[in-house]
C-alpha cells in the first residue's frame, strides 16, 4: 500500500468518525428536546390537576388531561425507542473495534 493510499484511508476513516459524531450529537439534541417537551407537558398537567382540586378547572379539563397524558406517553415511547436504537447501534459499532487487534 502506497503512502497516498494510506493517507486516503486515514482521511476516509476520519471523515466517518466526524459523521458518526455529528449523528450522535443530533440524536442527543433531539433527545433533550423531547425530554424538555415531556417536562413542559407534565407541568401543564400539574397545573390542570391543581386547578381541578381547587375548583378552578376549565370545563374541558378532563379532555386536556387525556390529551396531555397521551402526548407524554408518545414522547416516552419515542425516548425509549431512541435509547434502544442507540444501545444497539453502539454495540454494532463498538463491538468489532474492541476485538480488533489493530485498533
């Protein structure tokens, strides 16, 4: 293998690592956004429940509660799926590197 081939190979590997880092960063950003959304929804849910308990709830409080709970559940499913995908992809990418004697 010539010197230029080695340089190209190294550059290619570096580009792959940068791409993986960018994808990981984007996934983390989306995860944080979803977690913030869940927190905001729980805060809204708490406000409605408090209003119910103090007698100041709007007429559509039950419908709002149902909608918010469904949104929270959907976001939690999305977070769990992302976590499963992340753990399975890290095993797929980290597994062979751990056994590769050249790494």
